[in-house]
């Protein structure tokens, strides 16, 4: 599944990752942290490549995490 690390999201902008999700699984209420509908998520991991607030848990392993904080 994809976990949202809300504590790392500044929650002050519209999430640009939403439009990259091919299944419409990501939603956002106002400027809050995005949410994922697990029933729509196909674990394509496009979101995890765009922003590290989206963290794969038990899926999407593609080698070392090259993202920086
Ligand atoms: S999840 Fe990432 S891209 Fe989306 S609103 Fe939060 S910081 Fe911005
Ligand atoms: S893993 Fe893919 S389908 Fe799931 S929320 Fe992220 S972009 Fe959407």
C-alpha cells in the first residue's frame, strides 16, 4: 500500500501529484495532506516518484531510495 506521511507535507498548496495518478485514487481536501483510496490504487508507484510524502509500504521496491529530504 501507499502510506501518506502527512507530517512531511507542508499542507499549504494543492497537491500536484494528484494529476499523475492514473486511476484517480488520490484526493485532497483543501490544502490538507492527500489521501489515497486503496480500492482504486493499482500500486503503480507514480506518486512515490513525484513526492516522498507518498511512501510505499511492502510494495514498489525498486532498489535504494534516491530521494532526498
Ligand atoms: S504530498 Fe507532496 S506534492 Fe502533495 S501537497 Fe504534500 S508536499 Fe505537496
Ligand atoms: S500508486 Fe499509482 S495508483 Fe496508487 S495512488 Fe499512487 S499513482 Fe495512484
